[in-house]
């Protein structure tokens, strides 16, 4: 079975996000004062061959914790969908 994983990686809420802060300030300069507290992260899409959704989930968690996400500074969440 093949699964598609959509992974969102974001900085921890307690950490300063300089990119997000710069974008937030720029929103005001563009007249978009209603937008605040922008946080910038990463989105990763990958495909996994696995026997079950549970096995695919374990592989994605492994990839996130070992390579894709710096858990000291970031957290991650993902969704899996089976693809044909």
C-alpha cells in the first residue's frame, strides 16, 4: 500500500520566530493591520510504502524525529492518506 504524508513543521510557540515577526510587521506596512502573530514553518509531502496505515505512520514519525524536525526548536504534525 502507498500512503501520502502531509507534514507541517512549526517552531515551538515559546520560541521567537524572526521570519514570522518580519512578515507580521510587513503586513502593517501593506495596510493589512488585521493580520497578526504570523508564524513561518515548513510543509513536507512524502510518499511511504507500508503494509498498513499504522506502519506508515510509524515510518513518518521516524523520518520526522530523525531528520525532518529539530525537536528542540520545532514540533510536527502530519496527516496520512492512502493513494493508489
